[in-house]
C-alpha cells in the first residue's frame, strides 16, 4: 500500500459529495474551517446538487471524484458527507487514469467506506477514515468538537502524530467482556482495514470486498438493530471476508441498541485481540483512523494506535 503525502498549509483540497447531498449551511461552515487552516478549497461541480437521497446523478458525482483525484494541483479529496450512493460510482470510474494520478489523501467515513475499499483494492492507497466537513462534529455552529478536530489535524497534516484511539472494553477469547481497561494481555500489529459494517457487508461478492487476512479490522455502524448487526457479521464470516484477521477495533454503535453482546458472540470465537468502545465512526467525539496503513491493537491500553508514516519518513 502506498502512503499519500499529508497536507501542508497552502495545499489545495477538493470538496466532493459522492453520496448524499450536504446541508448547504453546514457545507459552507466546513469550507470556512478548512480555509482557516490555510488550505485552498475548491468545490466539485455537483457538490451542492440534489437528486432525492443523492447529491446529483451518478455520472456527475463520479466525474467530480475522478476530476479531483486526477488533478495534479489537488492534494486531498475530501468527502463532505456520507449518506448513500458511493457504491453506485465504483463501476463508473476510470481506475487506470486514477492509478496514473498517484496517491493523495482521501478523507471520509460512513458510506465512504465503499471508496476506501475500492481505493485499497484497485489503487493500493492508504486513506483516512474520519469526520467530514458537513458533519455535526466539524460544522457545528459553536465550532468543531475539540477532541475530534485536534485528532483530525494530527492525522491529516504532515508531521502530525495521531494519538491513541482508546476504548472502554476488551473482549476476551472466551467471550467475556472486561470493562474499563482491565490490563488484559494482548498486542498485535498489522495493516488496519475495514470501516462501516453495512457497507462492508454490501461489498461482499464484489471486487472490493473486505479481505481481512493479516489485518486489524475496524468496524462501526449507526442506527442498526442488533439482529441486523448479527446478520451482517454472519455474512462477512460466511463469505470468508474475516478469515485471517489479526484483531478487531470496534468503534461507535450509535442508535444500535445493545450491540456489544452480538459483537462478542460473533467475533470472540475468532480468538484474536478485540477492543471495543472506540470513538470512531459516528457520534461525538469522532476520531480519525488511517486505513491500509499499519497500526497496533493493545488490549492492555484498550486502544488502536496508528503507525502511519509520511512517505519521506517511511524508511
């Protein structure tokens, strides 16, 4: 996997809406926040479009993404929100042209998981799973949520070192749940992959399906009932998508009822380190995680730590 150069003040970033339409007020606030960081912000031509639950037609959204990625003056492609629709773009992109463009930052989460997976499978590029400019944690009228914003900047800008993303539960191999950082032994290093559970299940049977072998798997979701979480985990297990996983980092499960027992039942039999309750995915705070870059799950600290290195420091 290739690591993109992270951002510097003065860089150009392109805001696109590959899934649902953003709230225009939140979009403007998010743009101003990015400009306040010393970035030059340009907008995709369809970023403010609306076609029902989509931010305009598929072809227009795909064109925005491809144009931004292939523009040599653009250092980062920033998705303004999730929603639904990113999977519809995967067959419309010229992947050969995008591969020739070389790596750059892709930032987004939730439905953008589809792009994270495709960029990993087709381009071999590490991408950033984190809060988006038109999301509540960034574009709140009172300003960005402090912990979210601080962690995003440390992950997004060159030279930053993202701090650990800490949870509150460790799932033991026998299925027991130890609360509040119990000091249970277990540390494993590997490439971090995954994202939103609904999207990972939707990608089963496609060229961009999750392949967890040798990886640490991040999973999170929002507004899904426990039985649906059970069904999606079962699908991933039966499809072999979780075979060979080295460990799991379980993010937020906002509006998902009592999801933890289901996660324990389906994942503990894999007998790998699992940490849960990490503030990643939805809700507030919302921390950032580099996907397809090395990381460490540490059950003693109940944390996921990114080992992302800027390309000129990789050696």
